């Protein structure tokens, strides 16, 4: 019996993996989709014709913008492209909060639920668009009274509670630039980010629930603020009611602050290309880069892609199960859904707490119609087994989504069969912090191939280039984007050179994504992972060199090299090779100390799974540590030519240590 089932599973996977085998979304989904309606209105008959027409990007983005945003003053020009800088909707006066909140007020939508909140301990809240509007206005007025002005930066260090979107929107409303730091990051990671952007105010909470425990966010914030000269005030929301350390000159309780503030606050009329937020992400250097996004193009990009890919309608209950601390949450929990007037679910805690069916319980409770999550979460649920899923109905679901890492066909099939009950198409969306919006993703009319993010969204021109910059098919190459898109980053905060260097120096006037991809004969894209030294752990992006910097900041460490190793659940896990300083004795205890040290420096998500001590690391003659060689050796692969190394014997050290 067991063997039979295994055989059957293998067969299905084999069939699915055949690239010619297409999964056609159900006819009713296709016919009733938002994109089909738009195509009908524009006399477009087929998916291919839509992609072809949308190659005129100024026409396409100009046209779709009419359905999702309302300018205070219309743009004079759709696009100004001066590589590597693009300005979209040039000359328009705008504020994204006008579309996310203001426009709903005074319409029947003001009484619609914007967010269902489910706390980890089981407490719930329901916020309508009007509730959200009032809370945002009060906080916006409070920020103004604290002296926060247009262009000032505000750091936000909050967990998955409604106050996180409220804080973001309050900043945006008055033209301040928010910089959210993921609540799983450490105090030192927070410090680095608020100092880089020079935040004037930081918003946090006492503590929050995670896996039945409380995470002391205020205490961590205090640690960060010990060396953060730009920060004048710290606003603290009471989530758990815990006692917290208090600095009378600096700290303010959220509730006290907003109590007497007016319920109306004028929305600052911005230029469409004024900055909306900074979000730090990992790159190939040790320092995170502050990706800047803007009000206008970003609004058009996120709202259009959400409306089309996930087909959001007025009666949908949308659950993007990512954290708002990452771009997925910014674009598809906060700005995209609110612009569309959607109802979303926000869940505070761990997916398997208190039991592995917490998510399925939430789906039934709120009648979630669309679920968007990561392959890592799917693999976690696979591990727990189907029994946990079978206890629940899940018949409200009509579409599923995946993001953050390539989805392996086994996970795709499990998701498709057990969660979607072979009824719900899976939208595998490829994009990045920098792109702000989906770039390669199916529409509900797109035939699917499990494991492929399918084709570029209309208006996006992607290719796979070889080393010379020629488009290639059926072979791995560099994923590039040929033309600008509306939610394209403005650059890095305070570092224009690095922006040019990172994305635009490999091929002239073409955006280098940093991923390896393959394009098949049907024009479908198969993402294969990062091309550069960036790790993808559970869909979280971590720079190898960031972890290395954290390790060498330990007084006993001389040098470190960090590689990613395939991991059944996380996709990739972190393995560190460490050279200790003269006279330091290696020990098991020291390994633990180093793992903990990285967690303190960066946050638990970056804690290495394995730490190995070596006497030397393979290097080039110019002293560059050869991670590629280390990785190949550690994984038992061919290391290639090592004759250019200054110390080829160090390669054997890696094998011995592991
Ligand atoms: O390597 C790609 C991977 O995640 C990277 C972007 O990470 P980040 O900026 O943190 O944003 C994550 C959420 C959008 C990409 O360069 N990635 C993201 N989505 C996919 C993916 N890899 C394969 N398939 C995807 N659907």
C-alpha cells in the first residue's frame, strides 16, 4: 500500500514535470477574472495578444493606472527613462494614502472590514476602513505635533498587529518616509538601519506573542537606541501590557499620544516620485542597502498586479501570510489590498502554534478565498502531514499563491492537492524588494507549469542573458529586465553609486536581477536561485557577507566564510567556516557561542545551522575568500580548477572539518 502510494506520487510528479504538460485554470475562474474583463473592454482576445499589446509600456501602464489610482493632479508624462533612473507619472500630484484610505471614506466601503486580526493567543480584532482611517489620522496628527515633517524618516519596529500598517500609513499621510524593520531582527540590526536613514522617531510596542512566548520588543529597541543620535522620540504601543523600561525624556505611550488628537488629518500632496518608504535588504556586501520606493508608480504597480494576478474582487477575503516587515507585506498586505478596498487577514503568530492546523483553522474561520504564502511554509505543513489539513473544510479557497523561493514540484503538488483540492490554480510570483511588484507571475488565464513562475506580467520585459548579453533559451543564465516598470526602486538611500554598480553595470541599461533562470521553448521562466552571494533561508534574503561580518565581530574570530547548503524545509541553511584567532581553542561551546553571537548581531533568522573550525580558508592570490570553492567542496561537488588559489591546501581543510 505504501509503495503503491509512493509510486502514484512519483508518476504524478513525473507527468507534471514534463514541460509540455499545462495546467489550465478552471473555466469559471478564467471567464470571471478581472484581467479578462479588462481585455474585453480593450478588445483583446488572448493572453498572447495582451502580452504583445502591453509591450507598449507607456500605453499599458498609463491605461491600467486609470483603474486603480486617483491623482490630485494628473501626470504630464507617463515615463521619463534616463537610465538607470526612471520617473513614472511625471508631474502628477499624489499621495498613496489618498487611494489606500481617503477615497473609501464617505462611500459604502468605509464600513467594510479592512483587516481581520487574529492574535497568536486567540484574541481578535476587526478594523473597518473607517476605523483604520481614524486611527491613522490620529497618529498622523501626533507625529506632526512631535515635529515630524515631509521627508523625515520614521523607524517602525512592530510585529504583525494592525498598528504596523497604521503607523506606515500615518507616516505616508504626512509625507514622512517610513522604514520598517522586521520584528525578528535583533537590536543591533535595528540600530544599523535607523542610523543609516537617520530616523527622527521610532515606533515599537512593549512585546508580542510568538510560539506562546513574549518577545520583548521595547527592551530590544532600548538597546538599539543606546547609540542612535538622530532619534528624538520612541512611541510605544501596548500589545501585551508587559512592564517595560522607560526613558521619560524620549518615550511616549501610543494611546496617551493619540487620545486627544483630531480624527481628521490633511493628506500631504506629494509629487508622484517623492519617496514613500525605505526598506533594507541584503546584498553582496556586509551592509544592508536601503531600497527606496515612491508614492505614484509603486501604487500603480502593486494595485494592478494584485488585482490581476490574485484577481481580487469585492467579496474576497485575502490572506497574504507574509510578514509586513518584508516587501511582500508592504506591497500585498498594506498598500495593494487597501488601494483595491479589499478585506485582509493579519495573523500575529507562528504557523504551527498551538497546533499544526492553526492556519487551516484561520482559513475556515474567516472564509479566506485566496492564500498567498511561501514554499518554506508549505514544506513545513507537508512535514506535519495531511491529517492536520483533513480536519478542515477549506472550501472557501479559490486561488493560491507562492513567493520567496523556487517552489519544488513536490511542494507544488502537495499544495495543489491538499490545500487547493485540485480546484485552485497556484500563482507562483517572482519578484524582489527592489521590484516592489510582481514581475514574473501567471494571471488566472495563464496555463500553469508546476515549478515555473510562468511568464512576465504584461508590461514587464524579462529575458535570460548569457555572459555576453545575448538572450538564451533552455539554459541557465542571468535574469534581466529590459525596460523600467512602475514600482521600480528609486535607488538606495544615500548611495547612488552602489545602485548603479549593483544592477546596471553588468549589461548596459539593463536591470540585473541577481537570479539565475532558464527560459523554455514556450517562453516560461524557471527560477533557479540567486546568482550572487545572497542566501535564501526560508524565503528570507541574507547576504553571505553580512553573516561573515557578524562572525568576525566576535573577539575570538579571525576570518569566516559562509555558504548556503540545501535544506529540506528552509530551502537553504547557513553553514559557517571559521578561522579562530591565534591561541583560541576550538570547542563545542564556542560553536554555540558563535551561533548565538550572529543571532544577537542580526536576528535569529541568520543564526548559522552549522559552524566548523578550520585553520585556513581557500583564497585567491589577491586575498578574496573563494566561497564557490568552499561550497563545492562542502557539498561534495567538483571544485574545478584550484591552481589560481594562493593556498590550495585549504580546500582539503574544508572537507576535513565538515
Ligand atoms: O531569488 C529570488 C527569490 O527572492 C529574491 C528576492 O528576495 P526579497 O527581495 O527578499 O523578496 C522576496 C519576496 C518578493 C529573488 O531575487 N524569489 C522571490 N520570489 C521567487 C523567488 N525565487 C523563485 N521563485 C519565486 N517565486
